[in-house]
C-alpha cells in the first residue's frame, strides 16, 4: 500500500504543479488582456478627445442645416394655413353681413306693414301733410289773413289755458261767507 500512496502523491504533486503552471499562464494572459483593453480605452479616449471637437462641430452644423430646412418647410406651411384661415374668416364675415342685411330688410318690411295696418302715417305721408300745410299758410297770407297761432303742445299749457276763463268768472262773482257750526259739547 505504501507503494500505491507514493504513486498517488507523485501524481498529485505533478498534477498540482501542472495546475499551478496553467493558473500562472491564465493569470498572465488575463493581465495582458486587461492591459490591452486598458490601452485600447486610453487610445479611444485620446482619439475621441482629438476628433470629438471636430465631430461635435460637424454634428452642430448638420443640426443647424436640418433646423433651417424644417423652418423653411414649416414657414411655408404656416403661411399657407394662415392664408386659408384668413380666407375662411373673410367668407364667414361676408355671409354674416349678408344675413344681417336680409334680416334687417325683412324686419323693416314687417314693421312697415304693421304700422300701415294700424293706420300710423309714414314718413312720406307726414312730408306730404307738411307740404300741404305750408301751401295753405302761403295762400292764407296772400289773402291777407294771419295764420292761426299754434296750439300749446304741453299738457300743462293746455290746463292753464282751460282754467283762464274760470278764473275770470270767479273774480266777477261775489264770495259768500261760510261759517262753521259750533262744536257740539262732548258728553
């Protein structure tokens, strides 16, 4: 058994040395890979820093160009939309004005018909009447008479004119004295 143990110990020592060598190689390989990755990152950062400003400026230019193109397109569209809206508003105003004119005409005609039915003289009737009164006044003056005085137009003036003959008659009539009867004694 001791012989078996020695063989197994040799195998395990040889196996462990082999594993250790593999681990060292793997460690070196990983270190080298990490170093290369680090160096690639530093190089990329350096290049980005150097070309980054150029790239940034190029992107700003491209964005500005796109923005101007979009504004031109939107501006043209906005003008077209504004023109269309103004056109529609103008048409709506015209229709509203026409509608109000027709409504006003219908209203005036109906009011005129109602006034005629009630017998209220219209403007033409009053103008004709005024013309006839002027003609009669002129004819009266030709014949030597004075035109009649115009009647008082206010109700107060009419009331005063109506009371004048009564006051004159009251001044001519004698007044009668009236006595009060003595008060009856309270019981």
